[in-house]
C-alpha cells in the first residue's frame, strides 16, 4: 500500500489543488490531504472549516481522505507510514520555497520523498490568495473553486 500526503494550508481549496489531488490519487493507493498550519499565514477559514470544505470538494475520489494536524508534517508522515509528499508547482517562483521545505522534511524524515507535480496550465495563475482577493473585491470566483467553496467564501465575507 503506497500512501502519499498532499499537504497545504488550503485557505481555501482551489480547482488547482483539486486537479493536483485527483492526479496524485491515480499514482498512489491512498492519498491524505493534510491541512497544516503555515506560520507565515493568517487563515480566513478555521482548520475544521478547511477540512470540511475539502471533504465535500473531494467526495468524488474514492482513495482520498482529509485530515488536519498542528505539528510537523514529517512526523505526521512517519506516524501514518506515508512514503511521499506531493506538492503542486505553478512556476519557478514557487520553487525556492518548496525546495527548502522538501529538503527540511527530508532531514526530519529520511524515508519521506517530496514529488513536485506541475500544475495544469489552466490553473497556472490560480492561488488561494488570488481567490480571497477577487472574492473580497466582489469578483466572480465560480471558475476558481469548487461550488461548495464558492458558497462558503461568500457566506464568510457577508459574516
Ligand atoms: O499551502 P502552503 O501554505 O504553501 O503549505 C505550507 C505547509 C502548510 C505545507 C507548511 O507550512 C508546513 O509543512 N507546515 C507544517 C509545519 C512543518 O512541518 N514545518 C516544517 C516544514 S518547512
């Protein structure tokens, strides 16, 4: 059983994330989408809300589960026996940050490989922060996120 983790802050999950997760699920027997804390980000959605949004957005995929954790990713991976992390890469600007995290995680857990998956060209421009900004300014985000996330963002902004 080959297990992988798709880690991130997912604030919120976008169509670009869903694409990376769907493709990861074709390569591994089991994929856990893991909501983690990024110390550099103040999230709009709570970890529980982000998990619930992911669960609904991914319910068409049979071999995926969603979890959250507030410790070290490398430790979580060791505890669940995952052999790989899959991260989506949009452009070279993502690379330096992702490479640093990959090397750190490898130092912390030598059994853990990080695989970089290129983002589909359709989603090159897309990020959670773009989605939040467009939504805040009243733009249409229906092509950027799953339907349940679209509704949740509008509700959050009204609240
Ligand atoms: O989607 P993001 O915000 O780019 O994901 C970054 C994330 C959450 C994967 C990263 O911050 C993380 O792994 N946080 C958990 C804490 C940890 O393990 N830190 C050491 C890795 S450098």
